């Protein structure tokens, strides 16, 4: 760790850099809601400045007496992790260990999350071992982080095995944990496993699938060309009282469009409007795509007009689809003219 960050800063000369009260004030300012807005800013200079402030505050917390509690250190690590500065968070965690500062289960969860995001699963699993040594029980946050780590590396089988081992050991997953595994199955084309897992969720009182879970599997089925199965699952979902949203309809409409089911696309769109679910840019893009492929470019332009009227701005994909429609129209016109020319030659 760079020693220069620990040097005296004259901004704190009057209150004393090692004053517990001044440090606590800085800590509260740093953790305040306006900080989250700054850290979310895309400006790299602002992010760097905020990180430097966090590191400076960490050094100050190490020097003051009495030393802040593990809760304060853990909150600071969490803020740095939110900035996606995972290596920095891990470095500070190691520094805490060298200084003999205790950690708790929240600290360990943050460190596991950071190692997972850095594709360092071996280290994540070694930190998991510290849970048992410290007398802590891994929770749904621990499990979610580990599964995300495996899935980032494309290891869906390992993620599923991690889920099986930890839940059989007493760890209780939540809907977010289950959603991560469902998403992993679907992204890697393992829709059969996704459906099976969804069925197991339906039997679990503590982890009943919601519209996000159903929509994830519906989307996976549609992308695999199993539109009929997706529609059946959609019907089951509604039968269980789970209300679909724009994401659900987008998946179904896109799936029907990909396999030329124009009537199904129109039916689903009308049903969506009838349920007062507002279409988004993806919904309209699918309609533009369908109309252009059917040679109805004029109607596709009308759809774009409706988009604008509804306050939805067409994106690059919208314009690309429309240009492709015009291109197909010109090609079709060229073929017709060529046919007319050949017939005229034969009649001479």
C-alpha cells in the first residue's frame, strides 16, 4: 500500500487528522446517498477521485484511536466494491488482516464477490472456507456470488453443483439466487435444465418463481425455437396468477417473429395492449422487422410514427431494420422487372 496516502493533509489541520470525530464526519459524508450518484457517473476522473477519497479515508481509519468498528471498515469495502474497484477492495481486506482488524460474514461476502468478479474462483472458494473457521454460516448472498463467479467463466455445471452442495448443507437460497442459475442455464442453451429447475422452484415454498423467473425460461425456449413450449409455459404462468410484463411479451413476440408466425405476433401485441402493458423499443423493433420481411415497408414506417407519438425514440436497430426492408423491396422490384424483360424477349 502506498505510504504517501497516509501523509498529513492540511485540510484537516484544524480538526486533527487523527480525530475520531472528524473521521466519523468524513465517513458519513462518504457513505451518503450523493456518493452513490458520483460513483455511478461515467466520468472516469470522478470515479478515480472518489476511489482516492475512499483509500485516504481507509488509511485515516487505521490511524485513529479508538479504531472504528468492523462495521465501518466493511461499509467502506462495500462502497469500493460498488465502484467495481474489486482489486482495491481486496487489497484493503488484506491490509485489515495484516493490521489484526477483525472481519465478519458481511466482510467475507464482499471479498468473495470481488474475487468472483475478477474470475478468481479459487480465491473465492478459499474465502468461503473462512466462514466455517470463523463460525459463520454462508447465506444466499454468498451462494449468489459464487454462482455468478462460475457463470462468468461459463461453468454452468459447476454453478449448479455449488447450488446443490450449499443448499443441501443448509444454505437457504432466495429468488435472486435461483434467478441467477436460471439465467445461466438459459444463456448457455441448457433450456431443459432450466425448465427442470423452474419446476423444482414451483415446489419450494420459500422460492416460488416470479415473473422474472418465468420470463427468463420463456426467453430461453424462444431462442431455442421452442415457441410452442414457451407459449404453454406462458399460459401456465398466467394460470398461477403470475402477471406477465413487457419483457415476457417481448420474448414471445420475438420468438414468434423469428419463426415466421406473423399472426401470433399480431395476436400477442394486441393482447399486450389490451392488458395495458406499454410496449418498449424492442417490441416495436420486432413489429418493424415482421412488416419489413413481409414487404410492408410503408406499414413499418407507420409503426415508427406510432413509436414517436408514444414518446419512444427509435434506436439504431429500428433504422437498420427499415433500411433492410427497403433493400429487400428494391431486390424484389428488380426481380420482377427482370422477369418482365425475359417474357418480352420470348414474345418477340
